[in-house]
C-alpha cells in the first residue's frame, strides 16, 4: 500500500513540476517581449532627442586619504 501512495505522490510532484516549468516559460517569454518593446521605445526616444535623454553629467571626485 505504501508503494502505491509513493508512486501517486511522485506522479503528482512530476505533474506539478511540469506545470511550473510551463508557467515559468510563459513568464520568461512575456518578459522578453516587454524588454524588447522597452528597448525599441528607448531607441526611438534617443533618436528623436539626439541621445540627450537619460545622459547625466558624471563628475569624477578624487579623494585623498591621509593617514
């Protein structure tokens, strides 16, 4: 009787793992599509604004440590 329960438990775990793999794949595909759309909009905006959007002036600060 214990072998049957163990077998059914393994089958349920395998089905659950398969369903989770499908859900994760769908989520990854959606994220890839969204990231692609965001990249296209980023390219369009940077092209229209001559690459001036989002660029910040970086100031290099040099610190001297005294011991």
